[in-house]
């Protein structure tokens, strides 16, 4: 059913849903548009509405071929909406779900497009703060680029910043955040370490997120993802990235630099775009990588020693849902949710190390929860066997004893000492 959005736009049908709201196919004075209608509870937040209006000018001035342009921001009663250019295509997450990983040439071409978009945004003083495959659109009507990649456009500028208000941060703390913790807006798999440590978002957080996307396009999984969001956030701070075999060393060193823990060590967006374009000739013809994805470490459960080993459930790729029980399609399409920053003692809980390395399916990882559970069972069996043996010896000892010369003493008998000869 069609609905009016302000006085100039009409939304005809829903084409996507996310945690922040719904995306509609709409019509405006200049033709078809995409309308992102934010949730009603957000529209009722006067502080957010005020920030929405303040950001209008900056968002409308973002003009670049690799950015999905914001045409208008509408505040009308309970409606709070961004009116954007309509892109005929799909998002990068949909392509990853279908193909799992891309050939290096196509992956780098898409990443270079997004780096160009970020360079334009950063030059205008705008930080995206939520770069991820769901926010990268592929224009199916545009000309094919290197590796057969469709042109990539970055969308959802400003949404994360609009939702990140002091009031919502306080609510996040009241819901269980530590006293010295602040809220994080974003998606755990792509959050830069400095955000986890409570520093303000600068342009470098977008570079870190984009490098994470590139790693995911090549490997089929993110470098620090998997498991509880809190564990993911801590890995960003404490662990180093696992190398990817089969790509040129120049590309790997570029990824490592952009995933550096220190923001100042990362490249600027314009530098990253140029370096990626320079690498494209080296990647021509290289097939998608064959990389074993790390499996989920299940919680230890009791089972019999002779029971066949239970297969590990595959770890979901891409972003981790932040709301337990939320449908994956909705949770991952648009995740702008406040997350608690781990306290300093939590971040210091593990020594710096390397993120869990990919391994062959079914192969146990040293130190995994299942290995620890198996070790506990083996120790219990060993202790039990020793206890039985000791009990048996104690029982026999009640019937037999040795005299001083090594002879047996009958049950109930007494030891006799033999005097020494003069």
C-alpha cells in the first residue's frame, strides 16, 4: 500500500528491512527514488530529530559517482526519512551469500570503488562509521570493471551518526554497560579497535572497516568475527590478523597496514584507492582463494568417551547479529545498535595473539573448548583408575604383610624379630 512521505514523495513498496527501519521503492518529483524510513521510536526522539536536521546540509552536499546520493531528509509527524538515489542492483552481502568469496581482481576493484567514495566523504568532513557489505551496492546497469565487477556505491551515510545520540548511549549503559563504558554504533565484525577503546570516530575507522570487507571478500569470512559480540570486539584490540595464502605479498601488506591497531598507521582513503588500482594488473586471472573457514567452538557438553565426535556447526559468515533471536536477514541488513565497550580488565583478559587460524573441517584446534573438555574427561578417567587400584591394594594389604626379612606373615599372625648372632 502506497504512503505519502512528506509533501513531495510517495513510497510504494518495501524493498528491504533493517534494524534502523525500512527501505521503500518510491517516487518523487524527479522520478524513482529509494526512501529509507526510520523506525517510529527513532522518529519520536526529539534529540535525534534535531541532529537529523543539523546533518541535512552535510549529507546533501556529498556528491560523488561512488556515493549513493541523499536527495532529501524528511521530517513529517512520525515520519523520519532519507530520500536517496535508486540503484538498480543488489548489495554486496547478497553477492557474498551467493558466491561466498570473490576472485582477488574483482574484490580489489570493488574495494577501490568504495575507497574512492570514502576519500570524497572524508574530504567533506563526513565519516561513514558503518562500512560493511550490506551498505555497499552493486550497480547492475553500470559497465563491468576489472574481474567482471559491477560498479560499487557506498550508501547509508549519516545513519549511524544520526542514531548515535547521548541519550541512546545512556540507555545502552543502563541496559548493562560498565560505568566507564560508552556505546559503540556499528557492526561488531567491522569495528575499529579505537572505537572499542572508547575513542571518538575519525576517518581511520572507515579504512579499518573497508580493509575488513576486503579480507572477507577474499577469504569468505571476517578476520576477527565469530561468537559473542563482546568476544569479537576484544579480538579487534588484542589479536593480529591471520595471513591469507595465494595472494601477492603487496596486496597482503596493504591489508595488514589498513588493519593496523594504531589509526595513524593506516592509509588515507585516497592513498588506499590509488594503491588498489595499481595492484589490479597483478591480480588478473587469479581464481578465488581456497581457504578453510574457522569453525565454531561449541560450549563443552558431557558425552560418553566412545560416542562419535559431534560435527562442529559452521560459523556464520559476515556480521554477527547483536539482538539474540533476531532473524539473520533483518539483523545483518542494517545493524546500527549500541554495544557496550569491554572494560579495561576485560580487554586485558588475554595476551596479544593471532586470530583463530583457518583449519581443515573436523580438525580440532589446540586449546579449543572441545579439547579442554576432552582433557578433563581423560583426567577424570585416569584419577578414577588410580583410585580403584589403590583401593584394591589397600584391601589386599589387610590380609597380607611382609616381615622384616621379606617373608609373608599369615593373616592374624605377628612379626617375629630374629636376634643377631653374637
